[in-house]
């Protein structure tokens, strides 16, 4: 859906359509939310058993941390008890190389000059500060560790497992359970090799793990959702669940690109055939070089007070933001139960905005010129660093709903980016802070100038009002998400628009579960892959416990 607050653009929403899903195509980074956000799932949303301690154990179960002695020595504050061993997903730190380390250290030192502490282990429930990101790369093979390689491939030989690729689920078959008013998932319909096929002999659970965009579409096609939307598309309503497809949230991001001193090595060398050939051969023959690691070596997670001027402004703006969001919500056509839930979320977000332990803005350093558009490409021989400012807890709420009863049609995805002016304002504050970092030594000494957007003059001489105007135009033109959608089948109370309970069962059914990021009722300050694995581990433990 075109975004009215983003120059009427349609925002790309890529998804992994293969065995392993989006773990096949993400940027390979894995991070964790703060323990305070995790605890809110239980203390605020009422989901018993969903808290930092239980999620920590589930995240650890999924991991096999591959750390060398040099990694542990470099991170003296690392507590290995927070890291999993022997799990299916390889987790590692980048191999240290001087050409990358120097600029990264300058980046961290400059952030520290601006009051942002170095965080030597953001996996311990405290993600505030600057850190080198962990990645899901197997350091022994220098290859991606995905849900397919970690979870599926080792068990493909099991006799009770069948995997169909190229199959498109069109509907979950439901019938009334004779003992109560709940619907029983009895089977699944899907398209395979140009044929419509149905499986009707389900005896236990049906698990839906199609992600924050496809899960609500499949639920609606199956008769679970807002009765008005279902009726408009000629679908019989079997379960009244108005929260399906509502409450969409994602991290909103705006990239900026800077030219840096040519002595630094960046992924821009891959535009130079000889350099690419050299690093390709290094990768193939020795598992070394620039191709064995991610291009981002630094993350910053900032609480709101770092980018907002003064305590008084901070506190008063928190109330103003909430009031604005509530006004927009009151005028929206959002179903009443969902409105009730979002109103409560805003109270939580108001608290988080004032909490120095919870990040509101992330800054991602990418060592090279991001491929933002064909009209903006790197100049051969030059070196760049891209700094992306990311909003962690947007107030704007989007939707995902079916566009028709045809399962082959894509759903209507409307993220409603920057629907709340406060989201834009906080993004701009984060972008201004990013520019401040680039004007501060020692990082300043590496920066040659701003490349994207092109400033009217030098960064340190720009008029603040004109700069803000330019940044706003840039944000509206180039804002996007970082592909962390959540919330469209929320795990919260049914009276607040919840779609699943704490066992991840869809309300109104007795054996249909949703197991993906759509169940998170609110966005967290992290890259979401670790949570996706944790959600699966949580429900696996729950099902095994139920079955004894």
C-alpha cells in the first residue's frame, strides 16, 4: 500500500521463500532485546511463562556459540553463562582484521565521547551502548547458519517427516469440536504442482509459521479474523478474531552515506574486479578475507535521553507523543478490542521512552556504500561508510489483510510508516545525533564528507533549521523498514485484540497454533531472528510438556 507520509511510495517487504524462511536472506546479525522488554510479555501482557529468564533459556537452546580464546579475552566482561552451546544455530563474532578494527574502535570511542558506553556483551539482557554484533556464521566453514541448516537438515531422514517445497498453503480446515464451541483444525489445503490438495487426518496440532504477513492472510482465508473483512471477501466467519492482521509494527530506518578516508578497507572494494577476485579466492581457498564476515562491525543502541534535549523536554515529549498517538488511534477504523490493546501499549511505550535501560534508537554501521538506489552508486576508488538510524518502538500501527479470497493474491500490507509525527521527529533526532557523531573526533578524522543526502555545504557549517528540513525530506523519501515485522497475531488478552494465548493457540480453536514473530504484541529493541528461534523453542517445550 502506498505510504502517504513517505512520498506515496510502496515500501519493499522481502521475505524468505524457501526452506529456512527469512533466515536464508537476512543480514546474518543476531541480537537480543533487553530483559525489561522480555519481562513485559508476562508482567504487562499477562502471558504466564514469557519473561527474560524463560526466553533466555529458549534463546540459548537454539545457539551453538563458537568463540575463540581471543574473542573471550577481547571481551573481558563476557559472561559465557548467557550464551548457548551445542544448539543448532552457529553464533560467532567477526574475525578481527586491522583494516576493520581501526575504524570500528574510532566509532566506539567517539560514541563514548558523546556519552554512549561500550557494551562488551549485549546478550546479557542489557543491550544499551555500542557493541560488535554477533552473527549466525559458522566460523569453521564461513557459511550461513540458517533454520534449514541447523534445524531441518540433521533430521531429514526421519520417517515421520515429509517436506514439500513449492507448496502454497491456501486454507486451514476447521470443524466444530463436539465437546465445546471451539473450532478443531482437522486439515490443511494447499496448491502443489498445479493441483489443489487437502490433508484431512490431523490428529494433534496444526502449527502455522508463515510470518507476520502471510500468517494473518492464511488465518483470514480459513475463516478466522474480523467478520466484516471476511464478509467483504465472501469468506464464512468461523472464529471472530478482530485482531488478526492488525497491530503491525516494524523498525523504521533511514540510511545516510559518508565518504571516508581511502586508507580504510570497505566492501566498496568489491566494485573493483581485481580486489573482488582476490577476496573471492581468499574465501574459497583459506576461508579468509572480507567475504567471511558481515559488512557491519558496529551497532549502537540508544535510550531516548541520548537524542532528546534535556530532562524536561524528554518527560514532556513522552506525554505529548502518547497524546498524539491516541488521537490518531481514536480516528482510525481499528476494531474496538484492538484499540483497547494499543491504548495499553502506548502507556507501556510511554514508560519505555523514559527508561534509560531501553533503547529507542539504533544506529547501524555498514562498512561501505549501501545499495540504496541505482542513481546513487559508489565512485570507483572511493571508500564509504553507511550509518542507518532506526526507530525501535514506533507509535504508528499498520495492518495486513487479504486483498481477495484468492490465496494466490498477495495480502495488502500497509505499515503506515510515520503515521504519527512523533515517529518522524524521533527519527530526525536520531539522524541529527548520527551527524553529531560524524562531526566529533576521533571518528570525524576519518570522514571526508556527506554523500547521501548531499549537503548544501560542510556538515559543521550547516544552519540547524535548514539541516532539519533537508533531513526530513530525506527521511520521507528514503525511509523503509529493516524487515522485522511483528504484532499481526498478537499474544495478548482476547479483549485487547489478542489472536493467540500464552500457549500460542489461536483463540477460538483448540489445536491451531501460530509460531512466528507475528505473535509478539509489541516491537522490541533488537534484530528479531533470536526471538523467532526462542518462540519456536518455547512452544516446543510447551507441547512436549503437554504430551508428557
